[in-house]
């Protein structure tokens, strides 16, 4: 293949000979466009996974890519996650920038050894001589009425592993830019995508492909507030915003922060907000035990101890395996559970 021609998107906008106009997109369409843009900019970008080619993925996120870029750059693989990740490691060592799709987050565990034992350690093991710019796309979270192994939230497991970067998008603008920034990163990145929001029409947003995006590993304050701070990522950001809107109708102003990056954590905006509000509620679909929510609570307690007017509260999934579809509405954090936590915090 010819030498790649890469645009730099990790913190600055890429430049194209034919800048696209602003497009109103869902999260799913934004990721598709981001993948397409990355593949057009660099012929070393390869997409591989189960049914990503002709079918376009079970969620149609890679729809049309094999038709336009060919079977050598969009590869349908066997049902073998360890093989997918292992192949990606080999491709990365040879100079490619592979993007793997794990069909559902619960299927990632057969590839766990390759991710943790090989992908996360190769750069350090070789004293920086070998880079492994692999992106692993992981549709995650519940809310789609699926069966076992199709609705889990295992992001805390990977955020704990040194050598991996972990990010999650919550809106179409971030989806478009963050997938490109992840591909452009020389470190392995797990890209967690909120699958229940992929095609949600109410989340459609204009995506301007010519602006300068927010750096990949940076959190963002989405809403100012004075009463308490809500922190979420991925699918829980919408829940936080819905709760803030509902609380505002009763005169309670809640700040909302989208973490975006789970490893490394950028908690500076969280600290600044907590020092103003004195209260923090973290929201996540993952179990609370030994989780990112727990890590955030610890860090805030260390940095903002004298500003806190109530304990940090967590609204999360329960410490059980993900339930059958009929029970998931009771399992997942929702507006009522978040507002109940806000009331508890304010009453302290």
C-alpha cells in the first residue's frame, strides 16, 4: 500500500481538500462518517470484525464501508474475538491502524487476554520501540431489550489496565470527532459506544466537520448549575441532562459534566464544579462495586473535602449480573433514581 496521508485530529481539526458541509446526524451515522473520513485520510486504517463488511455490522455502523473501500480494508472475520484482537496487534506492529468492532460488549471477554496481556503492554515491553495504534469499538450498555451478554458495561475493567486508553461518546459531534482522534492516537484505545443511543432521533445534532474539536482525553461541562453536580459518560449523560432539565422546572439548577475520557480521567472540571455546588452524584450503568464511579468519588473526596456539603452519591446498575430484558428498566439508572439521589444530597 502507498504511504499513508494522515490528518491530525487529536486536538485540532483535520483539513480536507473538499470540506464537508454541516450534516445533522445520529450517533451511529456520525461514527460511520468518522470512520469513513479516517479511511479516506489514511490508507493504513483497516476495519475488521464480525459482519462489519457486507452486512455493515449488526447496528449498521460500518454500512457501506466495504463497498467503497474494498474487502482488503473492511474485513469480515470469524466469530473469534481473541483472533480479531490478535490480528489487530500484528497489523499495528506492521504499521497499520486497525479498528476492531466487538459486536456486543459481552463478547469482548474471549479477547480479554490479548487486550490485557499483549495490546496494553507491548509499547512498554519494547521500551517504546513498538507502537500499537489499535482502536477497539465496543457497543455497550443496556436499554435495547437484549438477552444475556448483550447489555453489559465492562468499561471499569479496562480503565483499570495500565497501557490502555478508554473513552466513550454521548452525542453525534463527539462520536464523529472522537473516533477519528482515537484512530489517530498511537496508543491502544477502547472506544465505548452507547448502543441504545445509536439511532435515537431526538439526539440528532449538526456536525460541522471543519471546526476544531475538543481534545480526546478531556471532559466537558455541559450545563452550569449551583445546587449539585451530576457526572456521567456514554448513555448516562442523557439521563443526567434529562434530570437537570426536570430539576430546573422546580427551581433546582444542576451542573452536568460528560467525562468523555475514562482513562485517563480528566477531573479538573469536576473539581471546579464541586467546589461551586458542594455536592456530587455520579451516574453509570455499570455496577458500583470497584467502579469508575467509586474512583471519581474517592478523587473528589481527596481534592474537594472542605467544599463538600454532603457525601458523594452513586446512581449505578446493581451489583448483580445484567438482568433479563423484562427487568432492565428497574436495573438501569433513570431520571427518577437520579432525582432521588439529588434530593438525598440536598437534604443532607
